[in-house]
């Protein structure tokens, strides 16, 4: 029996950039790339991990799409501009005939091939620790699925009001909140975006919740809150400060599931000059949530041409890019599952969310697994291995640089055959 996945939610999307745009604060604000939280219909009896199609796609998922059939409406209700495009609709009472319904079925095997990757990981004797920074909205570090997964600043004494390690931040035991300039890395439900990303990367295994990609015995999440509010927005200065904090405090890999049409030279330099590997969301299309080429209309940081950046598109469970996902073989490196991704949410919750924001942590988690289990690989090597081992797909040819989707086991085995 198919698991029907239907949801209606608001996209936090960016309009297509066109030409040079003068700097202003609004244009340079970074926004989170996600839909949701959406469908949250899991009962306490459900095996939540069985809904993680990105980890094991058995073909039992289906997306139902319902759209208004404009051509079926009385023309009196539809206003078109001079080019014939619909720009306004005064809705009459609707009949079933006015609604177009279609379905997108999952294709078995369209997943990140994690099961054999975990087996290969378990057979690796030598492992090294890793800190992954999630620069985003905050992270609910009290969630049951994140126990044992959160970075701890061992040089800081909790709650004594003293900057024990002399890094300029008082009581930064688990990270820092640059959005509000406090040590509280979680502020409330607005932090759903970062919480969801953190769970995909390194949620605890075998505890009845979801399953994270990386092993939290070795991989720790450093929450660095730079975005906030209901729409998950933040300033370039806060993001720059967050990047510098993360690296100074030991993070080697950094997840950035946000973007802007423009960015400052200081922001570009912060990423270019960093020793971290950045995994970046490609973006969720224009104002109508239709993906476009960011080769032609760049967004940032997704379009930055640096060797320490991996930009990720959103792949549907049918093996095609989600229609909202940005693309561009000159800017976007690889695709990964990002639509209807089950993850953790604040207050011990679980929900499906969609967007390139959900695709990027898939790559981040895989990069973390590679780093911990293959000490011979540098961060640059890890990027190259992930792209070289991508599973080639006709639907992605010309859309992403690698021409393929994330293959965790392919990456684990790359160079070992």
C-alpha cells in the first residue's frame, strides 16, 4: 500500500535575479530554503524511520498534486495581461471539473544508497572525530533524537557568566546565537529549519525516532544561529560572524541551507578564505516556486565558484529534480533527496519538510561519514569523491555538474576497488 504524501505549504523562495542590482539590506538578507513543516501525521505507533524514503526508497510513496484548471473557468473570472499571461483570478464557486489531479509515484532505488554505506562504515577500524557547524536558525538541542549529537565546548564552564576559554563568547557551551547575540542556540518553534537539518545529518540511531546519516559517536553538531523570525532571515554580518566562530571553534564541515540574490564581498571572502568545506542549498526557484538556472541568475552562496563549496539541488523520489529546485551545471554540483523529508522538529516533534534546504544536509551527513571513516581523505578530497561517485542520471545531465545524485556507498567505496 502506497504511503500517500500530500501537503500544502508556503515556499520561502527567492525571485530570479536579473542584471546588476545596487546593494541594499533587504536584497542581501539571507533566507532559509524550505517548505514546511508540512505533513505531520505520524502516530506514536509509527516506525518513523520507515518514512525516510531518501535512505531506503521502496517505491511506496506517492505525491498527489492538485491544481486549478484555469482553462475550465469562465473567462469572465480570469484576467490576462497583454502577453496572454494570467495575472489575476476572481474565483467563482469551484466544481470538481475545475481541479486537475495528478500523481507522482516513487521509483524504487532512488535513494542515497545508505544501507551498504553504513555496513562499510561499520567495518572501518580507524575513525576520527568531526564537528559539523549548522549555520541556520537555531537547533532544539533538547530533542531526544539529538542527545549525544551536539557539540560541547569542553573549555567553557556552563552558567558561570565567564568566558572561560577566552574566545570572546560567554558560556558558549553548545554554540552561539548571532541572531540575538546570546548563548541560547534555541529560541523556540521558529528554529524548526535548523533543527530539521541537524537531525538529517546526525540524529541518534535505534532510539525509536528518525535515523541520521552520520555516526554521532564521532560527529557532533555545532548549532550556530544566524537566522531567525518566522521566515528564517538573517543579515550577512551575522552569517559572516557565524562562519568565523564555527571555524575558530573547530568545525571542519559547515551546512548552509539558505541564500540571497546578492551578497557582500566580505561574505564571499569569508567562505573563500575558510578552511571549512561548505555544503550549500541551491535554492527553491522564483516567486512561483519554479526552479531556474543559477548559472544565468546567480544566488549566494550557491553560485560561489570556490573549491570548498558543494551546491546541492533537490531530487524527487521519481528521480527528477523537484520543479522548485534551482539548477545549473556551472553552479550546482550534485542532487540529493529534498522533497517530503521526514525529520525532527522542535518540542520533540517530527514532520516532513521540502526544499533544497533538506537536500543539502543529505550531502553534509555523507561528507561527515566519509571524513570520520576515511582519514586519508582531506576536505578537498571529500568534495571530489562525492562528485565523482555520484550516480549518473539522464534527468540530471546538464542540470548539475556531476550529472548525478548523491550515492553514499559509491563515495565510501571510491578509490578502494
